[in-house]
C-alpha cells in the first residue's frame, strides 16, 4: 500500500501591519466595531513590489530551514491562490524556477478559500496513485491588491500570507483519513472579481478590479452547508468528533466559525484560526492556522485535525488527517 504524509510546513507574512486603528483613519469604522463583528485585530499587507510568488518562495524557504528539507526533487507543485501574479504564467511555474526545482509539474489551483484543502486532496491522490512521490502544496494570497479600501465591509477583512507543506510518499503512513468535497455554483455571484465575463447565473456583476462579496448570503450558506458536510465526512470515515483533536476551518470571520462549532458540538478552545493577527488570507488561512498551532506547541504529532475550507464558487472541501511532521531541526522565525 502507498501511503501519504505531510512531512514539513513553512509560512511567511509580509512585514507591514494594517491594524484596526489604521483602518479608523481610512474608512468609517472603529476597532471595537471590527473586533466585535469579525475577531480581527490586524492583518499583513504586501509591498507594492511584493506578489504572491514572492510570498510562496519565502514560505517554502521557511519550510526548508526549519526541517532541513530540499525541494529540488519535488515532482509536482500545486499553488492554491485567487491572486496570482498573472493570469498566466502560473505562480507554480514561477516558483519552480526560483526554487531551482529540476523536473516537476506546476499548476495553480483555483478554489478560493477552499483551495489549500483541495490542494492536499490532489497531492494525496497523485501520490497514492503511484504517479508522484513528493508534492509541494502552497496556499498563498495577496488579497490587499484586489481589496477596495473605500469599502468598509470588505477592507476590514483581508490580508496577505503564504503557507506551504511538503506531502511525501510514505508506505508506513495512513495519515490522510478521509475527505469531503462539494460545490454550489448557484451562489457563484455572492463572491467574485470580474474578468473576461461580467455576468454569472444571469446576474449582472459590478464590473470592478476589486473583490466583491455579499457577506450576508455567504454567511447563511456556510452555516447551513458546512456543519452538514462535516457530519458527512465523519460518517464516511466512521470517525467520531470526539476523536478530532483540532478543528481548523477557513479563517473567514470568528463570528462565522463560532456557529459552525456550536452546530457540530466542537469546543472553540479546540479550534485553530489565524484571523486575529492576519485577517482573512483565503487559501492561506488553514495552513497558517495549522502552523501557528505547531509554533505555539498546541499541535503535536499524533493529533487528528479536521480541516474545512469554504468560499467563492461556492466550493467547500474537508480533510481529516493525522499530524505526522518530521522533527524540526531549527526554530521557526516569528511571524
């Protein structure tokens, strides 16, 4: 039997902080209003000359330094992002060159805030099929570049970050326990950024270069759909929620995570999120939350984690897995 294991993780966030108090000077809002409605205190913002590929490279370099890993022999690169440097070439192809990876497939994966979990699912499938042995999966965003900082309903939410994991063949591992995927394209008009088309589901979209979100509709869909999907995942794997050490949902908004935990009966104290200091970083939120849990000593090898992403599309993806990283040889740098 061919097994799959996450062996290493790394993260990077830009240096610039955008606090709630900074936003008070930019739009009609207050720190208290933002914290009460989102749980977010600050977020990181990429420089004008810093793009998603730059964040990806820095995250992989963090991974390599912490775990004494090399990536020259990676045979597939998967970058989950909604904010690539270009429509094409892909971010994955850019970082293949910059990291001097010799012979690898390179693809960007577009599944918005569920992208990292889709990337893990794809990596696991490629390895278990016998076609690949070492896959780099990265969730990365520079959402500040598509955020309208005159719109207080969206600009308070989003930040920039990247996190990377190495997924490798391991015949003794059975770490990827089960998954659940889904999509509801009838709600595609609720989160979007226009491009070649400006109409979806016969709905005329606001033609703008910025991200547009109907937060109320997304909230209703997530609270209705995600808890049921988590139950389906657990039923499929014949696992009980009491076996899950850590729930790691997409860090969209703390006020969205709380009702999900309440509906599935999981304590918020055993839930990891990255939004307080980093905001909503879309495809990066889940691996960043996992890495923060490792950095602060909460997450240990042998723990079971339930990852669940959801976002524009409307797509969602869950993965139940066992944490089984290699031992870190260098202390991670503070984020």
